[in-house]
C-alpha cells in the first residue's frame, strides 16, 4: 500500500492539471456538505448540554377554540402542578424576559436577555453554579430579598471574571440585587444568549388561572414516559379550578377540550429550524454526489489512457489486487487533499453563518463549529468519495480479457462504444442531480419573490423602531408609566426630521409583546355553550398608526383628551370588522375584552396587517389606547416598542432620540434599535437563507455538470478523430460534423433531464413546509429549469463540436 501511495503521488505530480481539477471539485462538494452538517449536528443532532437531556421535557396545554391552539402555563397551574405532581424529579417554571444591568453609573445600563426562573429549574436541568449557589425556595417567595445569577460569559465580559462579584450588589432594573451565583457556560436556558437570571416569584394569593404567561420544564423520574407524565398532569387539571378559583372553570376546561401536553425540551428550544436545515443538507449532499461523479469521470478518462499499460502489467503477472491498489491510492490522495480543502472551506463558511446568526435566527448557532464529530463525518465522506472515484475505473480496467484490451488499443475508437457507457452514465447522473438542485432552488426563489410581493399592511420605509422598558422601582405605578411614555412620544415627535412618532405593546411581525384575548361583541351574543373569539390585542399611544404607516380606512384615530381622562375606545382591523359586521359600518359598535371587562366603542377601522408572519393571512387586530392598570387591569404598560417615522434615513435620528431620552431618564437603555424594514426582512430571512444556500448549490452543480458534459464530449471527439477525418475526407461538411457531435451531447443531456425531472417530482415535496403560494410541482419552475439546463449542456458541448469540425483529414489519418 505504501509503495502504491508513493507511485500514485508521483503520477499525480506529473498530471498536475488533472490532480488540481479533481481536488477542487471534491473540495467544493465536501466543503459545502461539511459546513451544513456542522450546523445540523450542533442544532439538531447534538443533545442539549445538560445531563440526561432525554429526560427533560416541556409542559404545556392544548385548547380547541375554533382551532387547536397551544398555550403554556398560568401561575395557578404552575403552582398546582409543582405541589401535586408524581411524574417528575423536579418541575420548575420560567419566563423569557429582559433586564437592564448597570454598574451604578446611570448611562452605562445595558439591556440584556434574561430569564425569570423558579428554584427548581436549574436542579431540573442538572446544572450547578461555578461559584456560589442557585436560587433557593425562599428566593421564590414574594417579598424576598432581590438576588440574581450571572452567566459565565457575562462575568468574563463585564467583570473580567472577578470572584469578588459573588455576594456583591449590582443594579438590575434600578434595584440593587445580590449576586448569589455564577452559572457555567452550558447553562444556556431559556436561550443560548441568556446570561442573567432572576427569581420567578408567584403569589398563591393573587393568581389568574386563565392567563397563560409562564412556561414549565421538568425532569422525568426514572421509568416514567412522556405519555405517563402527561396523564399525571391531566389527572390534576380538573382539580385546578377548586384549588385556584377564577376564570378557568371546570366547564371552561371541558368546553375547550383542554389537555395537558408533555414533549421533549429540545423541540421547544430548537423549534422548526429542521425544516430549513434538512433540505439544505440534502442539496449539499447532491452537490457532493455530482462532484464525485465528475471526478469519477476524470478517473475513467485517465484509466482509458492507461488501458494498454495496465493490460501489459496484467500480462506480465500483476495481480488484480495490485492494480486496484494503484487506482485506490490515487483516489485516496485526491480525496484526502479535497477533504482538507473542504474542511478549510467549511470552517470559513461556519464563521460566515455564525455572523449571520441574529439575522436568520438559528438556535444554538453559537455551538456550531468544526469539532471531532464534524471532522469524523468529513473523513468518512472523503473515504467514500475515494472508493467511488477510484473503484469505478478500477473495476472497468479489471474487466475484459488481456487479449481484447491489447487488440482494442490497435483499433479505432469507433468500435469502443462500451467504453463510453460508464462515462455517459456518470454524466447523466451529474446533470440529473444538478436539475434536482436547480428545481429546488427555483421553487425557493419563487417563494422569496412571493414573500417580497406580499403587502404587510404597514409602511416600513423611513421608520426607526426601538424598545424601552420601565423598571418598577423607578416607576412603581402604571400612571407613572403612561405619563412617561406619553411625554417620550411627544418629545421624540418634536425632534427635527421626525414626521411622526408612536409606541405600542407589539410591532407587526415581532413576537415580543403579543397578547391574545377573548373578545365579546355586543350585537353578536354567543349561543349557549359556545366560546368567544380569540383575537390579538395591541396597546398603542395616539399617533402609532400613522407612525407605523397603517392606514385608517374608516372613523378616526385615538385622541389625547384635554383634560386627560380615560376613553374606552378601540380601533379594529378591517379583517375583524368583516368578521363581525360584514357590509355594515363597524364604527359605533361595542366590544368587551374579557367577560368582566368594560365595553369599548369602536371609533375607527384600520387596514389589515400581517401581524405574525408574511405567509399567514391578515390578523383580526384590536388596538386599545394605552391606559393605566387601574382602568384596564389586563395589562400593565412597562415595555413598549417605539416607531419613529423620519423625513430621511431613520438611522440619522438615533442620536437625537438618545439625547431626548437621556434628558427624560438617563438610566433607561434603548434596546432592539433597528429600522422597521428589518422586521420585514427578518420575516422572510429563513426562506431567503435557504434560497441563497440552494442557489449556491445549484450554481456549483451546474458548473460541475457543464464540466462533465464538456469533458465527455471533448474526450469523445479525441477518440473519434479518425472517424471524423474520414467523414470530412469523403465530403462531409463541417456543419454536419458539428451537428453530429452536438447531437450526441444533447442526447445525453436529454436523458439526464428526463431522469432529473422524475427525481425532482419526488424530492421537492419535502420542501412543502417552506413554500408560500408555490406548488412543489410548479410546472413553470420545472420547465424553465429543464430548458436552462439543456442550454447549459448545449453550450458545454458546443466547444468540442467546433473543434471536431476543424479536424484536418490528413492529420487524423496520419495518426494511424
């Protein structure tokens, strides 16, 4: 083997062009596949970084309210399950939030992703602190001393890993908290960017059994399945209204068919990103297969040139095993070099992907890297590629008798039609696979185009957004919060270059701040036993609709009364107005939000907005004025998103806005500062990301396919040069020769396209979840892809065809 490797190295050194082409082709295929596999491995395959992650589950509920919806926990259900469950070693609750961390110098406050967790969460996860302790049961009680946990990454970045931080005090949301523990890097919960944790304090004396604002995580006992755990919670669910009387009654549980649900925690933390990554990995795998076929063809051509030499070696007694080792050695060297190049390409691609993490919202992206598992996969793929590219020519060369091989070397290549079959088969597979990738890329392109042509219902141009959160310590009453937000909006609106300003609890296409509430309509009484509609409610300041570019179709916007007083008014979207008052005026109607709430008068109808996603229908929205909690106890105004519409570049107003807010309260950090257009781009980011990667794969596949067609045609012309010379000598015209050669190439391409179309029909159905208003068998995409690939193949074969027509008869005959 060592002798074979040395000999193969010398041969490849003498054929540098061949070696470089083969290494580059395999490097492209292996690099793309390795890069995408590294993401799939970190996000979907690698278990969560906790002990026995398969025992960690998430607890939720399902309801039937016209359709099946998933809801989380209420404070009452969380308290009740924690007291009476039998299926879990630990069961804890948490909320995803954010908090302002300061070092006591006012303007250096930093808004950070945070988690509010009960004392059982970290024991359930199996994570111990690096220093100090986690939360104790006493920390969960209302009125307990303020404490906090700091993540290792934040500890290193902000405090230079100073052990003196433990038991010291830091300012969080304007309140001094004692740091009782430093959590390790693997404490990535609820999100991988969470580096600050506060106690989640639930008051048993003040619960709301119908507000599903909390999430729960549990560790199953040994021998307890998820089904058994769900049955344990379902046993407790009917008892919940007796323990915590409120709006969630036994009748409501039965009416909504409420059921407890238990599923793996990994599903909650990862989400549906798998439907993006698996198709992309499949596309990268197809490109690798095309690259292997391309290099296999190069090895076949190289083997044809050595066919007579190999026959002589066999005639002199060389064993087939020795001949196979010679081919395998060349394949191993090329594959090893291609694998090394591919790993280098993959490392660069992974860095680029990690830099795009926030834009494409891939969970656990910080864990993506070229680790031992990825290197092992790259090594296995390289060995497989080596066996393929060297095995095909080795088997071809080992076949046939020595006499026939030696005789064929002295005959014209016109009799060697069998020698073309393997090369043609490889080219057909290349082009067919390239068509599958091209069709998939075309379907994603149409989806991205459809998403970009969707009208979101708001004007994203020339608008800046940011959020402000008011700490309870500084703004203890909701009156204070409402006054601050109203003053902030007025002063920002007065900044030069600002055309309009407003604030809302939630922005379109943004998950933060979403509130879905039961709505009762005065002139549409509910039949006995039926349930009210559930609609999203957004709390806004006067001027928000104009600042966000949401048109007013009928009625008027909110006004600020003078003197200030509570106005029970709402604005509804046209979709909601059509639902309840189709072909009738909605202005003047009255609705009630919650069964025990006051009646609100509809004063305006706004245009429809795609509130949750661009690929979903317009939401039936309700816009409520920003009111103090004493007048509207459903929601306390503390964290609002601002929309500022400017006359020019929205980023140019950021400094002036910061100056205004610094005068109002220098301790409040602006966070999530971005143009409103970013929300629109983010809504289609995953599909755009999928399209870009598939387009890159399609481009590489087309290039490799074209090279394959060109190589086979060029080699065929070389082998048929004597035949072509005779044809020309007998009077054939150059145009006829060109047509003859091009026709053979097009025949191969046509067979490949037919095979590729059949393969694409079976493969593209797996893209259904990513497509928007596009059929996975869209005839236009299939037809255009086939025509485009045929043109590429024709262009690739045209150069050899022209060269064939220029063969001089005398030169071709003299070669014999």
